C-alpha cells in the first residue's frame, strides 16, 4: 500500500474521533513524534482519548510505562509491544502470580524489547516472578529492586540469569548476603552500576568477588555496609570505577582510603559521609592519588580539618565541582583556602557547619563565582552581608538553603533576588522573613521550590506577591505559617497553577472555602493539611474532586473531617497512595468505603480512630488486604484484630507499625 | 648431655665472631686490599675447627658411628652455622662502614675497597648457600654435578645475584683451581660461571687494582660436609642446630597433671606461677618479700641461658629425643598438647555429630564451633567448610557460582508441575548449553542441588575448556529440580528467545533515571 493510501486509512480511522480527519491523515510516525513532544502525561492521555489515530500511534510508539494497578497489567503489556522501560514500583498488590500471568499474556516477544524494569518497593514480588520476568526479557539491562525488604539471595539469584544486566539497585534488600551478590556478579559480568546500600549482610568477601568478576563497574554504592578496608583494597582494582559511595561505613578508616588511592585514576566522585573513622589525613592521601576527583562528600565524618587536607584540596583546583562539608567546624581561613584552591566549585554544602561567618562566605564566593548550589542550613551566624557577597559574586545561583539563618532579612534577600535571575530553589524555613521579603523574591520568576516554614509573619499579602510572578512554582512549604487565610490560598492558585507539593500544616485559619480554591490545582500530588481543625468533609470533597493527581494526603488531627470527606476521597481520589487520617472523626463505614474503593492506596496511617469499631477495622482491612504495604495502627488493636487478618496482611507484604500513644487532642 | 653440646658450640661462635671483628671493625687505611686474603683465610680455618668440634659432638650424641658416615646432620648444621656467621660478619662490616662514613669522610678508594670486601664476602656466602642447599637434597652421592635441578638452581640464582654485585669476583674464579675435591669441581664451575657471566667485563676492570684472592679458599670448607649429608636436618619452622639448645623431657605423669606449678612445701598444685607465688606467702615471711613475689624476669639471664626445647617421653615418637629425626617441641604447652593428641585416648566426643573424638578439650571446642554448620557449596558440586574458601574458588573458575541452600518449598512445588517444565528441558537440551564436563554434571545432579541450574547452564557460564562438549547429554536429570517449572506454559517460548539473545550485546539506555524516563500511565 502506498504511503498516501496509508494516510487515507488513518484519516478514515480517525474520522470518528473528535481529533477529526486532520489528525488522521498524518502517518503513525509523525503522530508518534507529536506524542513524544508532549511532556505532560495528562496531555498525552487527552490525545489518546480523543483520536484513534493517536491511540494507535501511541500503542506502537510508547517506550515507557508506569502501571499503578495490577489488574490492567496484562492488557497494557499486550497493548504496548515496543516498551523499553517498565515501572512497577507503584503497582499496587503486585505479586508473583500476577506478574507471571501478565508476562505470559504479553506473549512471545511481547517484552523482548524491555530494557529497564523498576520494581522498587514491590514487596510482593519474589524469585518466581523475577525468574519469569528475566526469562521473558532477554535484553534486560537495568533492574531496580530497592526497598524490597524481603528480597534475599533467591530473588537476586533469579536476576543473575539476566546476563546482559548493566545496572542493578538492591538498596535495602535486607536479606541479600554475599551468596546472592556472588550469584549476580558471576551471572552478570557486565555490571556497570550497582547499589547494595543497606544490604548489611554483605561482607568484604562478597565485595572482593564483585571486584574480581565485574571489571566494567563504573558506579558502586556500598553505603551502610559493615565492610572494612579490605573491600576498598578490592575496589581499588576496578579500573573503570567513577563513582563510589560509602556513606556510614564505620569500619572503613584512613588506611582504607589510602588503599583506594592506589587504584586507577578513573574515580570522579567519592562519598564518605558519616564514616566515623575517616579523618582528614585519609582524605588527603585519597586526594593525593586522585587528580581527577570532581565530587567529594565528607558530611558528618570529619571532626577537624588539617592543613594537609586543605593543601591537597588545592591540587584538585581544575576538577573539583562539588564539596560537602556538612557538620564540620570550619573557620574563615578554611573557607578562604577552599575558595582559593577550588574555584571551579559549582556546589558547596556547609549545612550545620559551626563557625561559618559573613567573612568566611565572602572570601569563599569571591573566588568561586561558578557556584550554583549553596547550602548554609543552620549556619546561624551569617547575616545580610553574606547574602550580599553571594549575590554579587554568584550570578549563576540556582539553589540557596538558608534554613534557621535567623539574622537575615528582606534586605539581604532583595540583593539575592535582584542579582540571581536563575534562582530555582530557596529554603527560608525558620528565617523569620516577612511579606516584604516575598515581594523581592517574587522577582525570581524561575522559582520552583519555596520553603517558608515557621515564618509566622508571612500573610496573604506575601503569598499574593509570590503568586503574581512565580508561575513555575512546584513546591511550596507554608508549615505553621499561621497568618495565612483562605484569601491567601485564593491568591496562590490564581498564579501558581503548577504546584505539586503543598504543605499547609498548622495554618489553622484555613477553612473549607480555602480548600475549595485548592481544588483548582489539578497537578497537586502531595498535600499536607495536618491539624487544620476548621476543615470538614466539604473541603475534602472539593480537593478530592479537583485535585485529580493527588497521591499523598495528610489529614492528621483534622478533627472535623468525617465520613463525608472519606466518601469523597473514595469516589474521586483514584490515584491516592498515601493517606493519614489519624484522629479524624470517621466511622467504620467511611473507612470501609474508603479502603474498598481506592485501588491505589498502599499506605494508610490510622491511629486513634475512636469512632471506628473493631469490626469496622476488620472489614475495612479485609477489603484492602492485597493492596496495603504499610499500615500504622494503635497497639491495642494488635490483640483484638483476628490473627487470620494479620497473617493475611503479612503474607501480602504489608508491614504494620503498632504505636502506643495516649489519645490527646491538641489544638496545634 | 644436651647442654654440653650447647656450651661446646658457643666458644666456637665466639672465636669466629672475634676474628671477624678483628678483621673488619678496624680496617687499617691503605691496607684494606692486602687485608682480603686473611679474610678468606682465617674464617675458613676457624670453620675447620668448628667442624671438628661439631663432629665430635655428633659422635657423642650418636652412638652408632656408621650413621655418621652415611648421613651426617651435624655436618649440615655446622655448615648452616657457618653461613649464619658469615652473614653476621657482612652485617657487621656494613654497619661499621656506614658508621664510619657518617663520622669521617674517608677516602673514596678506601670506601671502594671496603665495598669490594663486602661483595667478596657476599659472593662466598651465596656460593656456599647454593652448595649447601644442593647438599641438602636427598639421594645423591654427588648432588651438584649430577642433579640438573641443582644446576638449574645455581643458574637461576647466579644471574640475579651477579647483577646485584658490583665488584670483585676474583676469589670465586680462583677457587676453581683451589678446590681439592675434583668430584665437585664441575658443579662449582657451572655455578661460578653462571655467577660470572654478567660480571666478566667488570672483572677485567677490577683485576688491575685488586690483585687479591690468591688464597681465596672459601669453597674448601664445603668438602667437609657435602657429599654424605643429603637428607633432612631441616626442622619444621625453626632450624635450631642440635646442640644449640637444652633438651628437657618431662615424665608422662607430669605432662598429664592438671597443674603445672607445685608448692615445694605442701605440694599443692597451681595452673599459674603467679598463683603459686601468692600461695607461697602463706608459708612464711621469706616468701613475702618483693623479690620473691616479683615475676621472674626474663632478661636477667636470657643472654646466656641456653635455649630450652622439649622432648616427648614416648619412645619411638619423632618428638622423642632418641628418634633419629628428632624434632623438639618448643614449649611445655606444646608437649602437653602433643602428648595428649598423639599418645592418649580421645575421650572427648562431639555432642553434635557423635563421631569426632578429641583428646584435647580445646580441639573439641574448635570443632564444635563448625560442626553441623552449613557446608558452602559451589555450583560444580564442590563443598567448602568456609565461605571465603568457596568465594576464592568461585573467583578462580569462570562460570562457577555459589549454590544457595536448598529450598524445600521450591522442590515440592516444582515436582507438582513436572509436566509444565518438560518443554523447557527439551529446549535446553536441544541447545546443548551444558558447559560442564560430564563428571561435573553428574556430581552436580547427585548433589540434589536445586539451585541455579539455569545459571550454570547459561551461555554465560561457558568455560573455555568445556566448550567442546556441546554434545553432552544430561544423564538422569531430575526434572523436579527445574527452576522454571512454576512458570505458566506460555512462558516457555519467551524463555527460548531469552536464551538465544542472552549473549547479544545491547547498548545501554542511560543512567539511573527511573523516574524521569518513566512517564505516568494514568487512567
């Protein structure tokens, strides 16, 4: 068939939809290109729903898929045969049987192109599912199994059959031991990235074998492992290693770093944060051997810093771009030396460093004019002078964290706002800034993240300033900004329509009408409304109907929220995954309705639901049994709930956290 | 008797040392070159004396004289002693040199001369070392000339050594003519040639200013103890020459007694000397003095006190001093453990396995720590008692992986679904993915090892040396152990493709960017 004919065909097919003939005449390829340029999944969905041509184009063109529920999984895998990336991390109640069945339904070659699979937190998937997956996906390159706390050697051994595997994340797979690791390294010799963070059973022996069997390794994360210097000796033999993270490895000391420094020159990034036994001497010897180091994270591990370290740091002048010194006691002279030695720095972390003064910051930024990220969290000695010198020197500034720097005020922020047009993130938590400061900050039209927690002097006026110019704002934290009222929210949603994360905890002047305004934030995913005692089911209803993307909702201590609110959530908030309704005035009926309707809900905290009976809990939990992964309940329920139910929950991979708290009603 | 030998040996050492001191601690300026010949002379002559002495002692010790002619450990030992002395000499010289250089800036020719002295000495030591080593080899009448291994040894040793030396090789060259024993000469020639090959030119240069070594006679001592001593004399770990230590032999009752320290007054026994000393206080004021209570100091007499070694009272035991290959025990604890282990009943039985028996309770405890523990198993069927050993094995052999402990659930479930797994077996068989040799395969199957059949047979695990065994068929493979059997039958075809493609090279997609690359599928 000619190309022209094809087009006609599609035109005919698309003719019925609202997309019309105009779209239908375009070729599948072109439509695919169009779809690729749509950033928002929402828009893509609209296209798909409106035109069959688009639907078909997407079916053949779609490369990535994120599945939220297990029921449609087989159908989806069949519908999108050219998938390359599959994310099952949020897929509720996924287990071996459903995964195997879906893979079988995809048929021969259905998943042949799949390269990356994310199974993070998919605690229901065991070795059977993984074996089926690996067998069906011959081109598998990357698997993320992180936070599958139940995963052990057998699961990892199933992955070892994927000989082409290059990337593997096993963070917090608590049961993985040296044996499992050995399976993987023997089975997947081409591994390039491996993270075994928190796999506490892995020892030096396993790491040694890893170094021998996977010479291609480029990135390795051994954070929080109980490995010692012997591992670093093995790791130093890896010729291509670029990134090494070993946060919180308390058995590693200077000797190990010296061994590491004898390895190849490929290493670019080293993270030794929270390694208690590492001192500046060891770091100096490490730097000595690594002329190409770009990132050095030494947060919370150094107690003092010696001249030797500073002088060695200066040898990295040309390469070092990121330096984190969190928790260190620094002096002005040290900051000056860093400024002189490493003037290519892009990122500096001085969080919780005592002794950071205006002079120190001035001498640092005077040389490091490329700085984009400056973290001064809890450096509470700095004043507007420091902000002035930052504003004058760092024109590229994108991220500035000033939490608890209470000596700064609107004057300093004015300089920052005027001189840093690229500012994307600013943290002013507990800085006591006022509306005037927000008026200045509103000049930063690129602002994405704004944290104003505990700044109680901020009022609706300030919010209005922000909303007037910061249309790209994605995250806004107004924790305990208790001067804010419904009018502020009305102003906010007027300008900032892209907000995804919003924290309004303890802003107790907010009422249902304020939440009514929030209902227009269609992209809102995370909303925290803790202790808003005035809001009721009506406000929740407007959120549930308006904020279709809502994933996480915190209603703890919203004492007036009742079954009506839960009912609205149950009917509308289909994407809701995490919910906190502790201390709410709900009954068993509302809870049952909620838990049986929300098919994506995985994590629910329900402490002190005094109006819910035992039977209510029992029935509600039975209804949600297969889907829940995390549950927080009062300890007293442990004995009264039926053991079968608890067993069933446990078998479905649900972890229950029992808390023992007295019932205290407090008004903020 | 034993102490006698020790005291006999001591004066000899003293004389040799004093000789060397006389010669080298105070080298007279300008006389250093003429001083070389006496250096090669007197030590060797003193060695003769020493040998004579040693031989006598050996005869005293050894009641059977025919033994000493046939096989003479004493001679070897004296030879070793000689080498030891030689090395000490060189050390002394070097030390004195360095001291002198620090203090006085002596003439350069003097320094050069001293260096020559040292290198000459080094040469002689190396030659003797090799000769002695050769003589230690068993079953040879004429070890150096007849044994190719020794020749090779001398060759290989020679070249690097020669490289290390930077001066006089004359004495060794001359020694060719001076060696009285012609039988050994050829061996020596080879050795010396090898030593000299790299040094010829330098020799030529040195000949002029250094016309020494006419009497270079250091090889001559070798004739005294060479041909006959071919066996043993080598003590495990330490090479104490017999006679250099005192041999003590405790009685059986003493060894088996629970206490080792007895009160001389009341007879009460103690495990520790310190406790005995505390006890002694009760017997009178004279035991309460600080001196009596103090720990007997070691260094008070350590310099002169003879080294003590122990003999096992069991006649015929190698650790008994009457044994011709007597190997002394180092400490009383060694005696106790040895005697219990070798000559007593094994009265302690392991309560876990009920098979292993021990006579030393510490051995039982060590065993119990490991008894009944999981064996560490490799996919090839080899078991290891320790994990690191298994991992060392896995690291060494391509395609071998550790086998996980058997999972009962898996097997029972798998056997329920035998039918479903049949196609998989067919596929794997037809593809011939069996990298193991047949014996490996059988042992593997015999192990009832459910784990990792696939990993083991996957193309990745092809061992180069087993690659040719494609036509290997799986004898009596237990279907119930097939790990795929739980799969729905629809998956099998996928499996096939996965097997085919597994080895193919797929380019990477990118970095860890799960969240960015994966778009939301909303409904």
